C-alpha cells in the first residue's frame, strides 16, 4: 500500500532507508515525493532523533545516506523546500563546535535559530 500511495509521514531507520533507496519496488515512493516537492508550498521535513550519536565512521555513513536521499528527491541541504529537525542531548544551540558538527553532517552552513 505504501508503494502505491506513499504516506505523508514515513518513520524509518537508516538501515531500512538504505534498503528502500536501493529497491526497485520502492522507487515510486521517491518519484511521487519528488513530484510533490515540485508543487508550490510543499516542504519536505527530515526529522532525526539523537543526532549526537552519529559521529565517526557510522555518522559519516548516515550523513552520506541522507545526502543520497536528498539527491534522490532533488533537494539541496539549503533548499527552501527542506526543513531539518534534529534532537540531541549534547549539541548546544550557540556552541561553535555544535554548529561545526551540524554544518559538516548536513553539508551546509548552520547558524543558530533567532
């Protein structure tokens, strides 16, 4: 059913996302999402829980997987059609180290919220 009518919300983990990006059966989900993103007012929300856990080699793999997802959807990290929401217990809003981590992980300059 999800492949025929992609949901408004997809909850997954990085292992399943990796599989979905490779499976031909799931390509319709990404195709339909990409077409939806072409419409006025559409915004793709990427939500990541426990972002601080994605460091080192494993973090690099997850960051590249998310870059692959965004590329598949035709989005750039700084696109106005993309909103990234991430939770973390150890990243601080105004910390230069935290902002560097976010910028490196998502591949775009990150600045604190106003």
